[in-house]
């Protein structure tokens, strides 16, 4: 009984602990925000891993979908709950902010999933490096489009999300952002695990390994590609929405190819198609990014150098295509990663 | 197998009428006709490059024919995608083994039932009752099939680590897991040694008896064909040059010419 | 109207020249290794900086006349830039290839190498932009209202000449034959006694040399250098190479000019902020109709 629910128990205790620590301000704001970015990075790397690892495509425009999610949920939140220069008075009572927040984030995810069609539909005919180009172009198109919409700030960016966060705190006095990030991170990993471990989702792996065989063995490859791309970009949108509310400010420049590159690095550092690898490498990468912050500009020389060295020694990433439970079999008693 | 000896009340498993496939200027298949009634074990032979695999690719929907009709269990496959054709009850193996090498043997069998899944994405996420019972059923069927093929010990192994003969066997098992009414075997004996070939003959005969399935196979090993098939079609340069029972084919002058060349040249 | 068209054509050819030269490097390496060398845009940037140092050295330290300096700078820059490219291949890509790593890990390594080049440059030389010294005086010509400089014409002519030179090398020489052979079958070629690593080095020399040349020409045309100048132009040149059909040098050449033309046309008719948006949309549409690019041959799956 205990074993069966142990992982749920650990998560609930962990979440509770996090809430308590954040509430009592035992952690400073900086550490807390690093933890929240870690959550966002986990969402991004696991969701990109679905396409780049499990499906074997090479998508390098993940930040574009993140951007869609960030903007949609930011605008929605600001429009509904705050007094804003562009949108005027709040549509709903700010007291509802807390209950509406998950739906706002999810709406960002849905919008990003629809943007994912921009890549999913070409993927029916195009594969490999040609599809990689389409993802890069999609990234540029999204950013460029937002830069050209003046009413939401264009390239100057969009803000006002802090007010929504504060409105949530006014309803119930809890550190809501860490809680939501925690919940959505778990939600994201949970969805991906359930997807890839179902027979339905195993079609993704089949497409990766032999698309022709998959199609002839009755896998509807176009449908699976659509679902996978939409799921991946949708989750990236959720990550983007959370990112926007953590910082309280978004601008298109922060979702450029460099951001996509960061996510790519996390995926390949963790190991292709390894869910626990993606989580692990997101955690390591976030910590590394923060630990090397004092180096300032040299940080961006040291980090790539470290990654190159890691790849020379482990040319299949930290975990290869294995899961934690393959390496430590005792974990299987508590949780199977696949 | 000919239209002449087909009983009118039996729905043919596969009917091909005037099939033509053209690649640019090359006529890979020309005016191909066949009618397979349920329960047959039919052979398709011909020299290399005769268009045998092209016929299979056309039947499994991988190519769209230039002209002609393919009916599977009475349904015209024109415009259908390969997975839809498979859904009509066709399964096949490949000349060069095409297993999913980085998925366990069990998963290889499971994914082949993808077309019959009664649940979609949201059921998979929610782990609904339908999902649970369906997954249980799939796993049960898959394990049962592995046991029938004596592959149960390899269930968690990756196909790439299996010996070649076992991979061939697994590919046939995977094709059967979608419970097809027509099984296309594309050179199942290619690359096997003589002991393996003997076992394969036994296996195919046994599958033909055990599973309610029509088998149509391409093979270069003549002894396999002569021993197994009840009817053989011979094509060369896309044209049907002979058809009949094995004894007829063995002594057919056109077949001998196609394989060994013309004496008069 | 006609004047405006000619003016835009000249601008498009000049702007496309840079894309074409860089795309040639992408496509050469891709053709041989099926590796997207994402560091290539930054090699172009390094080329521009090398040209800066070499030119400054000749002009101020040695004190030779401008045209001598130019004549010395071009070959020297190309050689030095090729050495950077070869160094990346030797230090980062080759060990991974030897270990049989997944192709995408090499791509990620290339991305990382690009970041290192950019940021090491930033760390070493500081964030201030460098002004490129002028070696020759530009002359402005006006033919019936179409205004152009001799430098613009020189850029276009150089690009076209280097394309023909490269085409000659790839199609007519023994090395070129080996390069094409590797792109068809990299397992069989070593068995035929072709020293595959040497051929790869030659590929990187040619590709990076082209990037170096593009660096000089770019720096002479737009004499302000900054460490991030290679990133965007590099990504775009890669896209140009793919639209042309990656692996085919005619495709890269044409793709580069096509992208240049699209961008110039967009700027001529729309606000310049729409440049990326429309240019990329056009490229997406092209890829939708020709999924393997203009010159790319669709890979047929055999079963």
C-alpha cells in the first residue's frame, strides 16, 4: 500500500515543504526563483525530448512555442484581472484570479499547441534536417510576428503579470507562483510519461525507429505526429506561460534561437528519449547556469566548453536512452519511468 | 485461384484487376491480375527486379497504382493510406527485416496492434477504464503470441540483439499480431541457413493451419515454394509469364527461359 | 520604375552574395558529413575579425598602400579562417565521429562551438564594436539613375567566381570526386582507399575559406564588426542552403541569392521590421511545395 502510493506521497510532502519554506521565507527570493526556473526548464526539456528524443525529429524552435504560450497567458491574465492601459478595466473580479490562473496557463498551452500545427503539418511530408529548418523558421516567424504587433508592446515587451500574481496572493495568502510551477511541472512529466508508456504513444518510438514499418504496421503516422507535436508545443506553451508570470515581463527577444538552443542542450545532455534524463539534465543545467553566474560573460564560454567535454566522454548524453529505473532497479518498486 | 475455379459465394481476400505501376518510363508492373480466395497459400516468383516487391508495396498501400484496382476483402484500396489498408486485414513482412530495433520484442508486438486501438490520446492520459482493459488485453495477446512462437524468453530483449533467424520469426509474429486475413511474406527465407529454412517451412505451414489466414509469399528458394505453395504466379519485367500449380511451373518453358536465359541466343 | 527594379536587383545580388558564400560552406560540410555545422555563421564572424586584424596590421604596422594590403589580406584571411574551421573539426567533431555518436550530438557540439567563438570573442575583445579600416576608396557610379559602387560589383563578381571555382573543384578534381563519393556512401569509400579524414579536412578548408572571404567582403561593405554578427546571418544562410537543397552547391548559391532577393524586396515594399516575418514565410511556402529544396533530390525509401 505504502509502496504503491509512495511517489504520490513524496510529491505531496515535497510540495507541502516547498510551500511552507516559501511561505515562511526560509529561502531567499533568489533561490526560490532558481527553483521555479528549474521547474520551467524541466517542462521545456521533457516536452522537447518528446519530439527530439522519442520521435527522433530535430526541432530547434521550441522557444517559439514557449513564446506563444507566454504571450497568450500573459495577455489573458492582464486583460481579465488587471487595469491596463491597453485593455482598460478588469473584466472579472480580481478575486477570481486564483481559480482562473490554471486555466489561463492552460489556455496558453492550447494556443501553443495550435501553433505547433505550423510544424506538425509540414512534418507529414518533410523529415530530418528539412523539418529542422521549418522549426527554426517557425521560431523566427513567431517572434517576428509578435514584434510587429504594436498593441501588445512589440519588441519592447509586455508586462503587468505581477499584478495578477499579487491578486492571487490577496485571495489566499500563499506563495502561489512556486506552488503553480510545482504543480504544472509534475503535471507535465506525468502526462508525458503516461503518453509514451501507452501502446498509443509507443507509436512515437516506432515512427522514430522505422517510419515505413510503423505506417505499414497500422500506425497512423500523421495522427501520431500531429498529437506529438501538439503535445510537445502545448507543454512548451505552459512552460512559457509560467516563465512569463515568474518574471512578470515578456519580450520576444527572450524567446529567440538562443533559448531554443538552451532547451536543445538540455535534451541532448540528458540523453535522447530518456524522460528521467531530461528531468535530470534540466536540474543540472539550471544549477550550472546559476553557479557560473559570477563569471559573467565568460560563463557562456565555460558552459559550452563543459558540455563539449561531457559529450566527448558520454556521446549519448548522461542517461543514454535509459531511465533511472533501468540503472537503479530498486526504483522500479516505487516508480516505473516507462 | 483463377476466376474460373472461384466459388461465386466466397468473398476473395484479395482481388487485383489490371494493375499497372509505372515509375517514370519504367513499367514495373503491367496488367497484373490475381484473385486469392480465403485459406490459400500462394507464391509469387520471378527473377530479380521482376516487380514482385512492387506488387506487395501496391497491395499494402505504400504505392498508389498508376491504374488498376486492388480489392481487399471486397474493399477498394484506392486512395487509402498504408495504415488504413492494414486495417482492412493485410499484414506483411519485409525483404530486409524492419523491426523496431530499440523497442523491446513485446513492444514490437504491441505496437503492431495500433490500428485496432479503441482509445485515443485522452484515454491514454486519463488511464480510463477503457484504456486499462484494452492495454491488459493487448499485453495478454502479445504474450500469448510470443509464447506460440516460442519467443517468450526474449520478451524484454531488443530485436537487434536477436539472431537473424529469430528476427525473421519475430517479424512474422508481429505481422500476425494485427490478426490479418491476408499475410504477405516478402522473401522470408532470405539470409537463412538450410536448417533455418527447414524450420521456416514448418513454421509457415503451421501458421497457415493455426491462424485463419491467407498467405501470399515471395521467395527465391524454389524448394520452399514447391513444398509450400498450392499455386504459383511467375512474373518477369512486370508481366505475368506463367501461373499454375508447382509442378506446372517447374516445367514451364517461359519460366525456365526467364530464370536461365534463352537457349537460342 | 525600371530604375528602381535595377537598383533593387543590384542590392539583392550584393546582399545575397554574403548568404550565398556562407551557404556554400554549410552545404559542403553537409554534403560530405551530413552534419549541420551550426558554428559556420560564427566562423564567418571570426573571418571578419581576422580580416580586421590582418588589414590593420598591414595598413598601420607595415604601412603598405591600400591595394597591397587588400591583396595580402584576402588570401591570408582565407587561410587563417580555414585553420579555425579545421581546428573545430579536429578538436570537437572528429573525436565524436570516431566514437560513433548520434549525428545530432555532433550538431549540438557545433552549436556549442559557435557559442564559444561568439562569447570568447566578446570576452577577449570587449563589447565595443570594431570599425573596419578602409583599404580602397569606393567609387560611386550612376548609370541612368541606378546607383552602385565598385565594391558592390566586386562583391557580386567575387561570389560568382568563387562559385564557379568551387563547382570546378567539386565536379572536376579528384578531391571533389572523393567528396561526392563520401556523400553517397561513407562506409564504402574508405574501403576504396580514399583517406576519408583528409577529404573532410579539405571540405572544412574550402567551406571555412568561403566564410572567410564572405567575412572580408562583408566587413568592407558594412565596416562595423560585432561578435554577434555571425549568428543571425549564419542561421539565415543555413536556411538559404536548405531551400536550395542542402548538399548541392548550386542549390546553396541559388538559395543565398533567393533569400537576398526576398529580403530586399520585402524591405522595398514593407516596413523593415517585416523582413524576417515575410522572408521566412516565403521560405516555408517554398519548402511546402518542394520539401527537399530547389535542387534537392527526394530520397526514395526502398522497402
